[in-house]
C-alpha cells in the first residue's frame, strides 16, 4: 500500500516528536502492508521552513536505510489553506506531492464552504490538482455533504482518513465518511498518522474493512492505485459519483 498522508517526519509538526518514534511508525506501517509513505508535514505560509523539512526528511531517509526498513519516503506537505498560503504556493515555497501538480490541502474545521471553494478555484486556475484532506471532518461538509459531489465534478481529489471510517473521530464523522464511500465520492484513503499510539500508520485494518464491506477493487483503488497515480502525476480514477 501507499500511504499518501502522514506526519512521520520527526520534530516538524504535531506528528512524530523524535526519530525513534518516526522509525517505530515506519515499522508499524511496513508490518501492516505499506511500502511507500508520503511525509506530509503541516504547512501554512508563516510556519514553513522548507530547509527544516528537508533536514528531517533526509534524517529519516538515512535512518530507514541504515536499519534496513523497506519503506520508501516521498516528499509533500499538508497545506492549511489561507490567503497567505496561496501566495506561498505561488512563490513555490511550499511542496506539492512528489513535485507533481497535486497539492494536499486542508481547511480550518470551521471554515465557510464558499471560502474553501474560493481557495480551491484559485489553485485550479493556477494549474494545480487539489487533494482535499479528510473532507468528512469539516463542519461545512457535515452541514451540506452534497458539496462533495460538486467537488468531485470539479476534478478535486477527496481523501478520507482511515480513522474516520473506523469511527475514531466520532459517529458523525464516521457516518459521513461511509456515506461518501457509498456515493463514490472518495478516491484515496490514508492514515493521517501522527504517532504509534493514537492516529497510527497501521493500514491493514482499513484494508480489510474496505475489502470486506465494499470490494477488493475499492480497497486497491483507494490504498494503492490512486495514490500511485498521484505520486506519478497521473489522473486519478473515480468510480461513478452519486448525488446525495
Ligand atoms: Fe494531516
């Protein structure tokens, strides 16, 4: 599997606090069937130090090799969208996924839907493909889930968190994530892992659930094929979306 959304880099954000924890996360990911991980540390315009990101990235990469942990590390960021972030993207001071046109983005949970929509339009017009992290967690989505259908029509990619589907962010979030899956409004499922105790990078449970409750084809598309396409800058596959 390819995990497209993780906070595995040590000491960069509220994810892994140390190299030891990052390596334990890597072990956990590998033991659950993951062979590639995208290190999407949090970024917004005023907290970003790209050099710090690359230092942590290299430190982890070297440690993985030294310990013979078979996990491929890919670069990226989870960009908190604001006006300033748009400017930073334009100045190329934030990282896309593996240097492609795909940007993993998130919003304030209390953001207005029209503001989120405005940011996404600007990115689209600039030639980017936004991947919306955990749509099921935003309040505006919980109020009006039909927006997800519109966003898929706009060619935005929707990435659900495995812990949302598994019910670890509460029942509202779980219900919405499952509804999105039932309506073919999700193209990627990722861990959004922050550590080894809570919000972990262990992906075998969600893989089994997607296989058994939906289909092996869905599991493969959301956990392997679409993440691979994104990393390679190719178009993602979307099962025919259904309106709410
Ligand atoms: Fe995240």
